[in-house]
C-alpha cells in the first residue's frame, strides 16, 4: 500500500485539502473521511495520465 502526505484544514463547514505532491489540485468534503476519499480520487486521476501538464513537488539534493 502506497502512502501519500496531504495538507488539510477546516474552513467554515467544509474540510479542504490537497496532496502534498500535487499542491495545485485542491478538493473538499463535508467530513474528513469524505475529504480523504476525494483526495484518493484526485490521486488516481493525476496518476492516470489523462490530465495534461500536471505539476508536482519534489526534493533536489544540492552540494
């Protein structure tokens, strides 16, 4: 099972969040569980290759 980090917060009545690897693609849910399911859906869509020009975050080792 693959694990992904995500950032989330509650704003008024909705939970908002995004996958740390893909910060440009936010989603929401009425509950934290719904937000997690929506994040899984976004992850699957982004990894499918059907969405063009997907921007990601990564680390670079420098001297």
